[in-house]
């Protein structure tokens, strides 16, 4: 298993386990590039998307196994994921939306990511239930990634538990 594959397995599992009502997520995708509208990003060899979102007004972001890339408020950002040490997500708990909101209405807000020399990136992200995508992705990079070599992937952990229960 490559480093990118291990990062993706652990981070995506963390995001999915902390997420609710994913059927209500309209602009945010886990483990793939969001399709509508298309995101103009070429991934590197073996680089994997962890969470992404795109919005009709042109803003988008992709957080991958290596970097956070975004286009927010007509500005392009790109930062190495390992160098981000602070995130400010603002009000991500947007009021609950009606069951059938208008198609164009996707509640969003801006998150700011910092490195040791200041602000490195900004993203527009979907608030409410879908906010767990970027919030949990940041949590992976902040808490799990520093000990990546000591962590098991979800499939390795399941095999370990199966073996342990068999003994």
C-alpha cells in the first residue's frame, strides 16, 4: 500500500464516520472530485482526493492526500496539507434547511487555513451536515497524520480484530 493510499483510507474513514445525512450534501463529495460544476484540477501520480466541493458561482476546493487546492472569491490557493496548523471554520452549523430547498440555495461560508507564515488558503464550503467533510479532513491532518506510521488502515484494523477474536 502506498503512502497516498494509506492516507486516503484513514482520512476518508474518519470523515465518513463523523458525517451524517450525506444524502443531503449537495456540493460536497468524499473520496472523489465533485462533478457539478467540474473542478479543473489535475491530480499527481497516486494523489487521491479526500474531500471536495464546487459551487455554481465558480468557487471550489479539493483536499487531497498531499495538498489543499482551492479557488475562492476569485483567488487561487494551493498549500501542502502537512504545513497547515490552524483552521478557522466560522459558523458551520447553518440553520437547518427546508426538506426541498431551492436548487440554487446551498448555504456556504468561508474557512481560513494558516501555516507558520500566515494565511495560506481559503475555501468556500457547504455548511450544515456537509461541513464535516473539510472539518474532519483538517482533524485528520492535525491529529492522525503526525502518527501515520503507527496507524492501521480500516481494513488492517478489521483483520486485526478478526484475528484477535479468533484466538
